[in-house]
């Protein structure tokens, strides 16, 4: 019988395109649906959240200024890389969610397809959300959508749910800080490895593993976070976050009832949730 000790992996955070350890020095055990050990994950602190917000803010100018076509191509590249690691994500989904390999394959396929779906919207959302407005006078009047800024995302369970909340935020030009709680940590940190080796600029997506109850209210009250998606938190915590967000007039996306069927065909609601409309006037030329 071998006396060799297993080398158990401890995942780090993903901030600014790098993988730092939590400044708290804390970690927690991620278990399977049956309670078996899967990995150790970093337990992010408020200081880590501040660093993630700073990284997202720093990346916002370049990402929001990129062409819609370029953002769409980068999302498509992420989908390509997920496809290349399909077997790994299926195995992790089986372990984390306790589903059959066939079901896990369907969920991973849907996550890849979801990225492609949102990538296709990158250069079309402005035509849907914008307009040319009729006015009385010799002027052009245009309304165009612009990204809101830094978005805090409370991730739901599973790879498909994770992709479904991140993709619409970033394809419209926002940057984000994602909080992955519980078993969501495993697909989140594996997705971070994909993002780090894709064409996505560092800081566009920052992933924190830890406790949403600890981080969500603080991100909701953070003055440099422009919006928050409360999809992945329970109702009582969502209510507390809404109160904190009201103090600084933060935009809040809180689906009611909470979305649970991530396999359902998406609509444009999440694309529009973190866009702001800018209206400009221009005199008609001779």
C-alpha cells in the first residue's frame, strides 16, 4: 500500500489577469454533491474585492472603447477554448453537480453555445437598443447605448449559469467582478484559467471565490461599482444588497423569480440590463 500523500490543489483568485493568493490567507474546501473533496479554493476578503474593483475600473476604458466586432470575436475565442477543454468541464460538472455524464455534456455544450449566442449580439445590440428619433427642427437626434461601467456579478451555481451571467455583461462593453460561492468555485476558477489564456484583456473579468454573504453587501455599497447583478444570492441577501445599492444609486438587476432554467433560450433582457442610453443632437448639414 502506497504511503504517498496526495498533492491537493488550492485554486487562487483571478484579478487583473493574474492569479494572486487571497490577502486574508484563508481557503475553504470545495466538495462534490456527495460531500467528497474536490479542491481547495481561496476565501476572498474585502481587500481582495477592492483590488478586483480597481482592476475592473482600470480595464474599462480599453474594453468599452474596443469595437463591438472585436468583443464578439473574443467571446467566440473563449467558446473555442471551452470546446477544447470539453472533457474536463464535463468531469467537473459531474463531480460538482452530481449529474450524469450525458447531462453534464448537455450543460457544457449549452455554455459554449451561450457564449457564441452572445458573441453574435455584439455588433447588433446597438441597432436594437438605439434609435433615430423624429424631432421638430433641422436636427438629427440619435439615442445610442453605452456600457454602464463596472458590474458586480453574484454568480449562480454551475458553469452554464456562470457563463450566462458573465457573457452579456462583457459583450456590451462592461467589466465585472464575479463572486463565486459554494460549488460554483470549481467551474469559476477553471473558467478563469480559460480566460487567462484567451484574448480577453486582464481586468475585464475578475473572479473571487468565497462567501457571497460576506462580499455582496460590500460590493453593493462600493462607490466605484456602477451596477450589481444579484442572480446568484438568496432573497434575504438580495434585499440587503438592494438597500446598500440605494445609498449610491447603483443600478440593480434582480430577476424575479430567480432564473433557474439556464437551458431555456435566452432573450435580450440581460444584454439591456447594464446599458445606458446617450442621446445626442446634431444640426442637419446643408
